[in-house]
């Protein structure tokens, strides 16, 4: 067994950490409370944001074990034994790598963040950036070293600038220092030459190189920030992804540690001689030419139609990169989208056909197959959106000139990605047939085992079942009157609630049986009163399939109905307690509304006239005097929309005496009726008062409005009382007989 300089110290610490992670994982699964486990592995996360799910906690435990392995790699030191010194450059580079490693480990401790640690990390990174290309000079070309030097320097300067900017609130410096969000892209440009040099230098192992590659890929797709919509009753997969991504982002730590450990390994006296890569036999050129031309066919058709994009803003892959990754990954996706769209894979196939080396052929086949899968998945997961939302999403990545609209108003993309997938897949298959090695013969018992496994797979798992869409649940929105169907009940009520609501994030093509299975699981949690599932907030949705939830909803509805009836009865008693108006002269018509009205806005009276006044001006007049406004063809009476109003209407044949006693506000205005119908109404609440006209008489009227507050149980503003008088008379002058007190 290989020994390490600090292995006896690092091994117990790493094993203790792994044992603690496993123990807390068992506690989380038994108690259904993952707070301690997550605090150790992923930091502070509100359990409401990512609720307890057993398989998610197993993933957290796996991330914790990965962290234990990372700590072992970092703390064990270099291999034991005397190592040959390689000069001051190697010594300083190892010291800088170890100092950066120590800074990274300290940052993982539960201590407050200090801005100067970012500055110190940037300065240490600057030392590493300048020394690494010099150490790798024997195996790395000048171009690679220059790229590493420039990109690494920019990355270190970016780290220092953004650390200072974020602490002192300098937004302009933060934007410039992060290169507009491309700092991860710049860092990857430094990592790639270094990994190439480490792969060529015999001091570093393959594990170290691959660890660095994984670290670069993870930093490339990790966003610097993200936003999400919190749903308390359902697990948020995007948020779970970010939580686990932060927990497993330890490969950079391992790469930095292993690079420092192995940097002191002795260089062999005789350099390793790499064997020349095996080349496949040449094949007839027409078939190879077909493999090269296949990716060009959909690209040529696409370019003839105008667009140059392979996929464009559609599908779950593009959505994931746009919403969950950083600017570097988005720019790379955009570049690949354009390159595949114009037929660039044909160049890769041409190079592979000309060189015919086995590694290049395998890489080319894998790239073509991966591109075919990405295109197919993007097309199959795309939901057309003719509105502005799809165009807005596309503008987040693609320039406006690359997007155009079709006749239906939606985005026009050109050739379907399925054609690209077919062409790329056919090209990959043709390369396999032409240059693929002969397949190894598998033992007969392996084939029989696979066939038996396929035979016992239940075919019922492939059954989709019916899919109820949101349109099926919504009534017809046409202008023609159609009797509204009764509300759905039972299972259909739950399915429609899921389809038309935003509580769950199921795809529109998810079968109804999957939704019902999820609902029954929530019903079980609701029945056993499991607070961790938060099913109690879904009682109304579960009522159709869950008896206990249905009983609760019915009880709450009955209680709400009783409360509403008691409230209405009290409002009725308020009006009954209000003093009745006793006219000083007999009116021609009188209406005392038995039930209180509750307008949600003002009470308005409209009539068709050629010189009708702007309703806004009439409303402004009513606001000015606080009670009533009038103009040709329009009259407005103001009330408090928060309270009911007790209404009395009286129509006289002549001017009645003025009454102000018992009223807080009395105003009289003029109104001309051309139709002989004078009805005050409120469209928002559906309120409509009786006709005020004198038996349908047309002509000019005077409208006198009386308003008063009706006290109730010691409250001065218990409800409102309104008396409206109308009588035929000329004049449009506004007369205020009594103004309300300023108090």
C-alpha cells in the first residue's frame, strides 16, 4: 500500500467525517428531518425550500462521502519518501498551491466571509498562473503557454476586482471585473492548457488530469447566481440541483491538492515514448464522402431558408443552460448551435476520415451521437409559444437578427432538429460501419441473461393512459351563449385542478394516472397528518380524491356560509335600526330597499345624448363635493365601497322642502333624461336601484342626494344611509345644502 506523508493524520479525519455523514443520513431517514445532515454537507438550506425526500437525502449522503474523499486527497500530502528537488520554480509553485488549498479549506468552515480572502486568493492564483506555464515549458508549446498566461492573469485580476467591488458596493467595477459574466469562461481558458501540459508530463497521474477536467466542466456550468419560485408542497428540482452542485464542487480542491502533491515527483530519466495511434484501414471514398456530406444536407436546406440555427430557443436543454448555468456555458451553447446549424460537423468528419486514427474516430462518433440525441430531445420537449414570451426567452441568448416570426406570430427556426439528428446519427453509424473494429463475441450465457431480463420487464409500465388537457377542463370562451357545465367532481376535479393551476410542475403530456398517483400519495400524508409533506395546504385540491380532505373542505365551507349569513343578518339589522325618512310632502313614488346594497364603486346613471360629458369629469365633480356629480347623460353618486348602504328613493311632482336635519351631507344637482329611464347602478357588484323617473317622463330633473352615517354598537361609522330625491325642474346648478363636518 502506498504511504503518504500525512496519511496517518488524514485517514482518521476523513473516515470520521464519512462516518458522521452516514450517521446523520440514518437520522434524517428515520426522523424525516434532514436539517443536521444538510447543515454539515450542503450548508444552511431551509427545509421548506427543498422538502424531505428520501432519495434526495441519499444523494446528500453520497455528496458527503465524496467530500470525505476530497478531504483525504487534500490532507494526506505527497507520497512518502525522499523526492528530488526541481528548483526554485517548483518549490514556489508548490507553496502557492498549498496556500491556495489552505485558503479553500478555511473558506469551507462556518465562519463569516471576509472580502480580503478573495483578494488574497487572487494574488495566490496570480503566482500559480505565472509559474505553471514555466514548469510545463518542456512539454507545452509556446502558444499553449501564452494562452494560459493571458487567460490566467485575467482570471486572477477578475477575482481581486470582484471581491473588492462586492464588498464596497461598486457595481460598475463588479461588471467590468467579471468581464460581463464571462469570468468562468476565462478561467476555463486557463485550465485547458494546464491540463494539456499535465497530461503530457509524466509527473501527474491520469486521476489528477481527469479531476481537473471535471472541475473545469463543473465551474463552467455553475451559475454565479440564480432565482427560483418557491413551492412549499413540492420538491423544486432546479433548487435541488443547485444544492447538490454546491456540495459536490470539490473536484477543484482535489485537483489543486494532487497537483501540488505530484509536482514534487521525480521526472523519469528516459521520457515516456508514446506509441503511434492505431489507424483504421482505408475504405472506398464514395462511402466516406457520404459520411462527410450528410451533416451538410440539413444545413444547406436551413441556410436556403434563412436561419442559421441548429436548435434555437426551444427544448429543455436550452432552457436548462439559460436558467441554471453561467454566461460561459450559454456562449458555448450559442456557438455550437450556430456551428452545427451551418454544417461544421462535416469538417470534424472529414478530419476523422482523412486521419483515421482510432481515438479520433471514437471521439467523432461520440460527438455526432451526442449531438443527435441533443437535437432529438430538444425537439421533443419543445412546446410552441406564439406569444411574446418565447421571443423574449430567445432574446436572452440569441441576437435579434437570428430570430424571425412566422405567420402565426411564433418564432421561425427553419429545419427541424430531427433532420439534423437523423443526418448526424447516420454519419456516425456510417463511420462505425466503415472504420469500426470487429465486435468482441459475447458468451452465450450473457445473451441469454439479457434476453430473460427483457422478457420479464412489465409491459404495463409503458402504458400512458388518457391525458386531460387544461383546455378540456376550461369552459368554452366563445361569444355564443352556452350553458356552463357543472363543476368537475372526484378524480377529474383533482386532475383539472393540477392542469389549470401552478401548484405542481408536471408536463402537459403527463398521463392522468401519474397525477392521480401523486395525489393519492399526498392524500395518505394528509390523512396521517404528516406536517413535513405540507399536504394540509392542498385540502381543497385533494377533496375530490381524499375523503378526509373532502370532509374538512365541506366543514370549512359550511362555517364560511354560516359566518356570511350572520354577517348579512347584522347588515340587515343595521338598516332596520336606521331612522325611516318621513316625507314632508307626499311623493309620487317611493322605494325603501328592504336589503342593504353594497356597491363596489360609485352608483352611476347613464343616458344617451349627443353632447355627453366625459365620465371622468363627472366623477371628478363628485369627488370635489364628496357626494354627487352630474353632466349631460351621466350622474354619479359616491359611497364608501367598504360598507353597505341603506337606500331610500323618492320621486316628486314638484320641488320638495329641503331637509338637512339628521343628514351629514346634502347636495342637489341637475340631470336631463332623454329616455325617460333613470336608474342608478354599479356594474362591478351588479347593484341596480329602482327607476327614479316620474312615470317615464323625459326632460330635465333636479336630483337631491342625502347622505348620513348610521352608528352601530358604539361605532359612528356602522353603515351608510342614502336618500335620493328626484323632481322635474330646470337648472344644472350644483347646490350644497349641508357639508359634512371636517372631523
